[in-house]
């Protein structure tokens, strides 16, 4: 299995966040802040394509908060 990160939009990434219970708590300009019950906060820029660095950081935070493997999150993003 390849660990390469897929090219995703902000819509695909927010769909993944909502699946795991993240809720939009605020937005300032093009940046949206999602929270998971006092455990985790991620900020997603509302861009056509999310940069690899931002995607890596978001996936790392999600996997830490949910105790889930990053590879499975990558596969879920590919299937969206």
C-alpha cells in the first residue's frame, strides 16, 4: 500500500472530519475551525486543493485524537 497523500479539496477533508464527529465551531475568512468534543481542534483552509503539509498535519491530529491509523484515513480520503 502506498503512503502517498492524495490531492483533496476542502470539501472532501471536511466530509471526513464530519464522519468522525468534528463540528464547525468558527470561521474567519477562508479558514474553518473544527472541534471534536474538547479533545481536538483542526483548522482547514477553504482552498480548492489542500497543501500536502496541511493535509499531513490534519491527518496526524485526527489519528491522534481518534487513536486511528493514518493509512486508513488516507484510504478513506481516496474513496470519497
